[in-house]
């Protein structure tokens, strides 16, 4: 079988390699989604409980989490 177009390159929208902060945030989000749920309040609470804070070191709020996801292109 040959490759056909279109195909999905899993990193096609990536503009740079993820930073250590981005890797840690992604891994922790997976854990929070699995254990606490997908609601925004659950995610913010889960991240703060694990002390995985925003890139500036501050605890998450729903507003700061939305802004960060927008910045990261999620």
C-alpha cells in the first residue's frame, strides 16, 4: 500500500519543539482529565492541586487557563 494524500502529520501545526513547561503541562492535563474530569473548574483545581502553575508561576484561574490555551494554540 502506498501513502495517499491527504495525510495527517501529527506535528503539522507545531511551530517549535515543546518547552519543558509545555511538556509538563500536557502530561499533567492528561492526568487531570483521567482522574478529575474535563470541566474547566476540575482542570484548574487539578493543576493547582498538583502545583503545576502558569508559565509565570501563578496559580491557575479559569481565565488564565483559557488565555494560556489560546496562546498555545489549543
